[in-house]
């Protein structure tokens, strides 16, 4: 099935000038997203997962000293070469975005209905009345009861889960081709998380969107994505199907991720196997593998030479010297009763 | 290697709270009751997990037990004394036996103080050690939490979140307390650092025999570390029991929903997600207008007329479990039928 990808990111590199030196936030990142596909990106803070997505739309803070290179092909057009005005036609219209914290992303002083309508008037040229009607439909679509009345309420009148639904309504208002969800449920309670993820999945199906799901939570990724990219230190260190990454991880970092988090199916007396140290920003000149300092399998070579991308199976690639030697890290212990 | 006594709490609990109620006045003259008649026990060296979603009152309860927030009603017996009857110096004297660790160490540690001084401070405040002895004790505690001597002159801004949480633990344990309230101690940490701090909490418990009240919104984390778990919803404990029993056989529909909502990073995650969304509808209602009767009824798939009017009592449900639900037996035996998913019945 050769299909033109909707989004094709090639050799993306993002660097920030900081007082402490050049921060290599994203380095040589390439991936693509097919129409209607969901791709998961998993990683910790500083892994580059959010910066990758912000660079797709060039959403950087105004004073950031940032250098972006590579290509971000969206429907064949390189977004990195567009002018600010041209890019505005894409943001919110063809690519929608949902962030972690709806309270800081919504305008606190504007009724939610108007915030949805704003996007429709700007991008779709709808009249005030038509935009308002459509905003109410969208609120209903994302599960806000009594939308005609609630459209006039300010964001603080809604619960966290409701606010995230409103953010989603804004993001999909112009029926984008691609929705980027950056930790969309991390600030929500667990019982609300399930509802929001189910909503995202339903909307994706109904609107025929592609979805990029960014999360630090492998459970969220496993529940929503078929393909996953694992990021660490600005690199995609492993990519593959969710099955491959969970059951047969090739990179020691992915293997560790599957063991790190307490699991409801794990025996309780089993100690967790942490990764030593903490994720550190990649500042200044670097050589070798960025995970080397924390890796249980580190070899001399890892500290000097950039690891190669090794194909382990169809579309399963690990950026690791261990993989080059044909060695797999110990898989996550299989709990009694088998992994569900 | 563990010195933790088995659950349930032994005959003489370390802490025993009875009908603790906390009231806050909020703007507009309204009163909210974030903790409403809560009773619980914590045995010596025991870890009680307290789980629930944001706004359910679990942090307020933790503070109320330590008298950081004074309860409006109820009693808290600790080491043979009623803390609610104490004030001033006698209460201060008890504080060395009960400490707290917060979610955000950057916000709870003095940014201008050297790390070693932060750990020494409780010893000075409680006049438990002279300067040299305090310095030695602080170094020892820092070593026990895995921070080398090089950190002792650093300041909080020079440490990572994980390191700072180790400092907070060293500070909490330096007076050799009997109870530490851990309020979401790993929630602000990266997952790779979370596991380090959880393992450390387990080691320290074994070494000092300290009891924890472990407050967490993360069920898997609470399950990992707790001997018993209490589930809180809108100011009340709806279910409580030994950890394994509670997770194997959650009796309260809310506990069932919570457990089902933890997405397992396995291959069934997709189906699990759909099932979880069917089981729990809507959001947590506001404390300003708690629903009458059983507070969970607007979200409960099993709710019936009685649930809307009559608050359920806590009943023993076997195996040390206690549950506050009118219909837990019918639900357990499968004779109560869940309503089909009410996907769009959230209250704002």
C-alpha cells in the first residue's frame, strides 16, 4: 500500500541558543504520517517530542533564538518554507492542535462559543450567525450538554474534562487533516481520560483525520496508536508497531520504559527497575549515543560513535549499537497470567 | 527485609481518625466540605494508600490529620494523644513524629538555603541535636537517600526534581518520625525518575519502620507501595481494604471504574479504553453542590432511586474490605445491571 503520506518530516533539526550553549532539542528526526493514521510519540520531558510538533507549525515563543532545518512536507508543501501569513492558513485550518492544559490555552475572558467561532470566521469566512450555529454543533459533537446555553459561558465555568473537550472542538472546527494532541489527557483525571481518548478516536474516524498522539504514558499510546516513535535526547531512538515496541523492544531505553512504571498486572513485591540518573538536555558538542550515560548495556563504542539505525523487522528500527550487534535488551518481565 | 506488619492495622493503631470533617469558606460566602466525616486507621509501619481524583479531598485530609488544617469536627488520635485537642507547644512537640512530603519539592524547600541546612532544620527546630550532631545526622540522611556529600552546600536551584524529592525525604525522616504523609510525592517527576524515588520510599520504610499515608491519583503507583488502600470520592471514603483484595475485587462502582480506567501498556489497551469509557461517565461534580444521597450516583451505571436520596453506610465486604454502596452485593453477584453508557451526562 503505497500511499502519499499526509505529513512527511525529513531530517528535522531544531536548535535553541541558550546561555549555557547550543541546545540540540531535535536532531535529524524523520517520520511520516499517512492519511487517517494515528502515530504515537512517547518520551520524557526534554526528549524533543513536543518541540518536534511545535516546529511543524513553527509555534515558538517570540523571543526564542531557534534554528530549524530539514523539511516538513504537509500535502507535499514544505511548511518550513512558508511565510508567516501562508502558515496561518495551515495552523488551525489544516492542522489542529490540542495541548495538555486547556485552562492556559483557552482565553479566560471570552465565552467558549466565541472562541470556536473565531476560528471558523477566520479560516472559513463564515458569518457571525453561521459561525455561532456551527460552534454549538461542535460543542454538541464533543459531548457538551446543552450547547446553545453553554456556548455563552466562560472557560472557568467548565470542569477540566469539559475544557479539554472545548479545546478539541476548537482544534477540529475547520475539519483539519491532521490533529496533533500533545499530552491531551495528562492533566485530566483517569476516569475522564478514557472519555477524552474515546472522543478523539471517534472524531478521527468521523472526520477522516490523521492523529499524532504525544504522551509519556505507554498505556495511552498503546490504547490509541498502531505505530509509535520513542524519543530520547532529541532523537527518535526506536520506531515500530506498538506490538513490536512493547513485546520485542530493540532499544534499551524503550525496554526500560516498559518496566519503569508500576503496572496493575505486576506482582506488587517486585521492585521497579529504574533508569539511573535523569534526562539531561543535550547542550554543547556531543558525541556517541545520548542515552549512553544512563544505559545498562553501554559499551565503549556507545560513548564515541553515533549509533546506527538498525532494522529489526518491517518498519521496526532501533538506533543502537546493541541492535547492530544483534542483541536485544532483556524484555519486560511477563506478569503471571500473561500481558494483556 | 521488610519490617512492615501485615494489614489490616494491628490492635493499637498509630493514628486513628474518627469522623474528621474539614470546612472551607469560599468566595460568595459559600462553604465547601472537602473532607466529610472520614474515619481511618494507620498501623505502626503500615502504608495506607489514599487514592482519588483531583478535588476529592485527599490532600486536605492528609493535612487535616497532621493538623496543618484544623478539622471542624472529629478526632485524630496519634501515639495516644488527641491531636485535635492540642495546640501551641504541645502540638509542635508532636510534629517531629509526623512529617509531610509534598508533590513539588521546588515549591516546598527554601531556595536560598543550602541542602544540608534544609535537612538540619527540623533537628534545630525541635532542639533534637546540637550543631555538629545535626550536621552529621543531615549528612547521614542525605547519604541514605542517595545524595553524596557534594550536594550538601548546593542550593535547591542546582538540583533536579528527583534529587530535590530525595532532599525532601531526608528532611522528613531526619527526626525519625512515626508517620510521613506523602502527598503525590512522585507525580511531578519524569517516569524514569519516579521509579527511583518509589524504590527509595520502600527502602526507607524498611530501614526506619515508618508508616506512610501515601496520597496519589495514580492507582498503579499507590498499589505498588501500599499495604492497604482507601478510595476517596468527593470528601468521603467509599471503599477501603487490603491492597491485593481491593484491586482483585473492587466492590464500589467507583473503585471498579478507577481500576478499569488505568490503561495497561499491553495489547488489549484499545479494548480496555472502550470498556473504561462505558463504565464511568461524566466528570467529578463540584464540591459546592455535592449530589444528595450517594455522591457517586450521577456517574454510577448502577444507580437506582435509593442512591439519589439515601447516603450509603460503610459495610464490611469480607476479606478486610469496607465499602459504602447500597448495592455492592447485587453488583458483586451480577444481579444488578449497569445502565448503558451515558456518554453525554457530564455535569460541569
